[in-house]
C-alpha cells in the first residue's frame, strides 16, 4: 500500500523482489539456503527489500524508530510475560531482573555444571559406534539449560520426556497461528502448557524451600531461576511472567548454543592445525591432561586462543542469522525511504562476512582475534545482536562454548562418517545429515 515515493518525494524504496502474492519469498527463505541473503546482497547492495514471514522486509533505536518483531505464532507460543513480547519500560525492568542470573558470581557458579554436562556427553559419545553430532549437541544444550538455568533435578528418563515435549513446542514455533485440531500451532500450544506446568511446579517448590529457609544453594550451586527468585524484592516479576521468562530462556539458549557447538565440531575437524594450537595453549596453562581439573573463570580467562576459536566459529557460522524489527516511524537509510509499518532485518551473517575489517574473510583463522584489536568491533561482529536487545545469555553462551572446546580437545578426537558436510541455515545453521561422527577417547 505504499507509494514508492512516500513522504520523501526524491527517495525510492530499496531495490529487490517481493516474490509471490501473500507468501512473498518465505518459502525460499525457509529452505535454509545461505544464498538467500548472499545473492540478494550481491545483486542489490547493503539495503534491499523482500517479502517473508508475512511482511515486506527491508534488510539493512528501539521504541523510537523501530520495535521488536517476531511472527505471531512465536509471540503466542512464548507468552505475554516473555522479553520478546515486552517493550519499553516493562522490557527494561524484566531484563534488569533477569540480569541478576548472569552476574559474575553466577557465571563462576555455572562453570562446574557446564563442565559436568560436557564431560558426561563426551563419555557417552566415546562409548557409541556412531553419534549424530547435531542431535547430541541439542541434547547437551538442553541438559545444560534444564540444570543450570531452570535448576530442575530430573532423572535421565524425565529429561528425555521433557525434551520430547520441548521438541513439539520448538518445531511449531514458526507455524500458521490458528488453533484448529491437528494444526502445528495447536500442538505447539499444548506443548507450551505442559512445559509451563513443569516450570510452575519447580518454581513453587523453590519458593517453598526459600520460605522454609532450605535455600537451593545448600549443594554449593545456585541455578538461574533461584537467583531470580532471590531478587524478587528488587525487580519483582509475577509468577506467570516468570514462567514465560523461564520458557523463553530455554528457547533462546537451546538451539543457538547447539548450533554453535555443532559448528565447533565441524571446524575443528576440518582444521587439525587449530586443534594442535588449542592443545599447545592448554599445555602452557597446565590444563591439557587432567579431565578432572576444574575449569574456573580465571583459568578460562587465560585461554585467548580458545576464545578466538569460539569467536571465529560465531563469525563464520552465526547461529542467529538476523534480527527483525517493525518500523514505527518512516526514516531514510543509505538514501532509501524506509516506510513505517514495514519489517526490517539487520543481517548478522552478511555484516560479519562482508565487513572489510576482516582480512581474508572466508578463512577460519582464530589467530585474527589475538593478532588484531578491531576498533568498533561491535558494528562488524554481532553474533549476539546489540543495543537494548543484546543477547542476555551472551556471557553464558561464550563460557559454555569455551568449556566445550577445552573438554573436547583435551579428552577426545572425532572423525566424520561421511566425507563432507552440507549445511542448511534455517532456523539455525546445522548439517543436513545430522553430522554422523565417530568419537574416540584421547589417550
Ligand atoms: C537475544 C544470539 C545464547 C538468551 C539474542 C539476540 C541474538 C542472540 C542475536 C538478539 C535478537 C534480536 O536482536 O532480536 C544468541 C547466540 C547464542 C545465544 C548466537 C549462542 C551461541 C543464548 C543463551 C541464552 C540467551 C544461552 C540464555 C541463557 C537470550 C534472550 C534474548 C536473546 C533472553 C532476548 C533479549 C531481549 O529481547 O532483551 N540472542 N543467543 N541467548 N538471547 Fe541469545
């Protein structure tokens, strides 16, 4: 409905194709091909338009020019209390409350759980003939989220059952948002109900323990939810909102971290010279041999090359390819007219891969993060987004991925069962065949 000249008579809408009526280019986008953005970027430059997820999209200060955008199904499935569905002051207050769960003290507490979860997974991988890397990384990041973020103490069977319900929820996040019998969205809403019932039971148990002074820190570890409940006085969040926030943490932290861990397995498999350098760094800091040796914020902080490996994986294979916003007020960008009501996406993948600050940009080179200091890095390297919606779990995810690199390099080796890896990029980068691998313990 927009005139291509809008309120700025001399400015045009950005170039690009709007695809088929109604669905636009959604199907091409959801095919998960990396080329979707790449080819349009090559053809049209930095700002272009397309039509996906039911909205015209232009690729390119929250609450002023733009506001957060997610498809309707995601908004319903995540619930009213989530950060995703909160804007302005409400969003800010909820973030402040959640941030308590990611403080420095909290982080040093989470390391032991991260190490335990990774070591348990590696042990199991080494005992199996063939392991499907992507599925196993998803199981691993789910186990981590359930233990460290939600603080559920589940038997392996209970955890598997919960993961089955969670899968139904996740598989239907992007679905036609109508609750008719048999529709994906209806299944997703049912799974949401079951997940919330589990979360509620767990939160009430924690609250009961706190009220009767049986704090959850008695075993020396406090999960994210307990930390939130501890701080209820300061930035109070009501129980239904808290339940939605727990579900959101599970969603936001699970598949993103699993994708990154899978990419680490792929890149390290392709670059034995990088594995050798990680080993050398671990040796230098006395961390190469003992799998029992506890990792701490301090000793992880010394591992600059390991940090470079994680950053390089997130640069070349960012789990979140883009962030979406709705335009509140028309504005101009690179001399194009961006109309109110449209949806814009900032593309993380293209920004990182076309930025001129990274020499030899397609090369997997962790050393670049040690050799160079990149001024204005945050405008060129943004796997966790930026601004008021910067990823809340950034430090948590970075720390987990560093623990993962240390543990896999010092305790095992792995090889591909198939000769090559073919990737899909929707909803996150992942190997099409699930990545069959053979693990063996390092002796
Ligand atoms: C938001 C990436 C892991 C919690 C975001 C955004 C990105 C991102 C790009 C911003 C989206 C936007 O601009 O609309 C990642 C990546 C991860 C990761 C690449 C792993 C490698 C995690 C983990 C957690 C988490 C482990 C929880 C512990 C969140 C939350 C938000 C968010 C709650 C919403 C923030 C808000 O709306 O204020 N993440 N994330 N993420 N992330 Fe992450």
